[in-house]
C-alpha cells in the first residue's frame, strides 16, 4: 500500500478532500504495493480508488478525468528493499562504527535502480518480481553482475540465488527490457579469465544489455584483505587491456565500445585517460566511467565566465584521486579569479588511506588538513562530501566545520567553476 504524503492544491485529490496519511489500497481492483504501482495504475483516466483514512474508514472513489490531468497524489517514500547478499567486498562492512547513519542501509531495490540508476543484484526478486519488471516496463535497470559463472558469482555474493543471473538477464532482455551492467573487479576472484567469460556472456545476450562498466573494488582499512585485496598496478593494466580487446569486437558488431574501464582503473594502472570518444554517449559518469573527462570539459566550459573574487587566497579541498587534476588547473584558475589557488589533498584517516575519493572525506579530516584559516581566504569543499542534511560522512555538520574554520569563507559546489560563479 501507499500513504499520501502531500496533495496538490486544486487537484482531483484536493477536490475529493483526501487526507494526508490516507492509505491507497487498490486502484481499479489491483493492489497498490508502492509508488511505482501507483504511477502505473493512475495512468488510466477512469479510476476506482479504494482508500483507508487515517481514522480507519474505508472509502471507494470513482474518478473520471481528462488525459494528462494529474490526480494530485504525492506518495510517501517507499520502504527500501534491503540486500540479502553477504558480498565479500561489501563496502558497508568497511564502515567505521561512527559513520553517518544512512550509510548502514544495504539497499538492493529495483525501484531505486529504475529511478536513480543505483545498481542492484536481482537476487531478491523471484519469478513474480521479474514478471512485474516486464509487465510495468521498468527499464533501463542497472545490474551488478560481477561474474556470470554461477559458482563464481555465488562465491562473491554468498547467496544461493546469485547463480541465476544469466537466466534473469535473458528473461528481461528477451521481453524487451534494457540493462546497464557492472563488474566490481576483485583480484583472484572474478578477474582474468572470469572477466573474459563475463564480457562474452553479457554481450551474447544482445543489444538489450546496453553497457558493461568494469570498476575496481574499493576497500577501507576495516575490510582490506578480509578476504578481498586491492588491485595492483599491473592487474589494473591487464584489466584495461582485456576491456580494450573486447571493445574491438563491440565496435565491429554494434558500432559502440559497449564495455568501459572506470576512471579509477586507469588511475590505479597509472595510464592516461581515454579521449571523450571512448565513452560513446557518456551515460555512465555516476558510475565513475568518464567522470574525470566530464570534469575537464566542465572546467574548460566555465573558466571564461569565472569572475574575479575578493580573496587573495583560495584553497580547494579534495581527495588524493583528484589532487593532480586540480593542480594541473590551479594556475589558470588563479589567473581567472585573481587569487592564489592552493590544492589541499586530504588523507582519509576516517576510512583509511585506501579510500581516496573526495565524496568520502570526513569533516574532522578536512578540518585537520586545513589547519588555521584566515579572514580573507576562500575554502572550497567538495559538495559530494556533504549529504542533503548537511552532514559529512562522520556525522559532523557542515555548520560545525564552517564555524571551526571561521573567519574564512567556506563554500561547496559540485563543479568548481559553478561554485566560483555562484559566489
């Protein structure tokens, strides 16, 4: 069922005097399980809504509306379907005890995959759940495959249903759905010949498999070598070569690269990033595929419009992965803003120095790295390190860090140029 969280003013729901907190049980006789069901079933212009008010009163509403006219029901967020796997590389197992509360959620929800592009394993979907995906055309989905060999995937995910992945993907693609797939590459677990097999198997499913991203495993000091270890430089280079070799087949047969090595794989392998053409339509930046190229494009695009700023010193805070990319551009940014630009590379003590991305920097680590601040400097923090509630990964509020760094000016921004332009 779905609860009503908001009602749009002047809408059909408003005219019917539906109350916030009312549960929608059925629409046209069909059970409403969640927000996707609600959207799917509200598509009809003739509706019978079975509801239960906050006081427990059951009511049937008959609705006739014009095509495109909104009913005006805003549902409460669905309860998130959690993960039943025990992946040997699970990042949540690498959390420190005092990490932000939301980071303990083990989500594996196809609805989040469809709406936000998060990756799911499909292990918590039985035959009826798979049929629902097809029936409601929930596509594209983003699926963490990791390995297509049943015994290898079962060993990685520690779930007896893991070995069904090829049957599940075949069912989805044969019924017209599309999927983006990924492999989190774990040395001596699913690399080498296993990666070759995975690329072959997924490609054989046809054009319904839109892409394959190969992403190196990320581990913290709390789960490093328990039991998975990080890739070596040579292992990363070999994986890039495997991907490149398969891309030749994909380009010949489909005209696109199809499989992509994530940016981090190039950083570990100490290889230059590919040109923009490598990434085709560039739809996988949220998965770390082509994100650095996108950063470079956005920087060049916005540099000419960056205003001069009233700060003689600007310090850009980032993780070790992005440090060289900011340093390469610091001189040009200094010329544009009129201030001396310094890059502060923060070592992640909270998770351990194996974690180098800016989005997982703790507030205390940032504060320690910045030291004393002065009134006429601007401190630019990575927006990805702060959630919607203004908390860093260690639960430190941004407001506390801002107060600790006074009298300096503190700002955040997703793109450095956009941040500067907004000041």
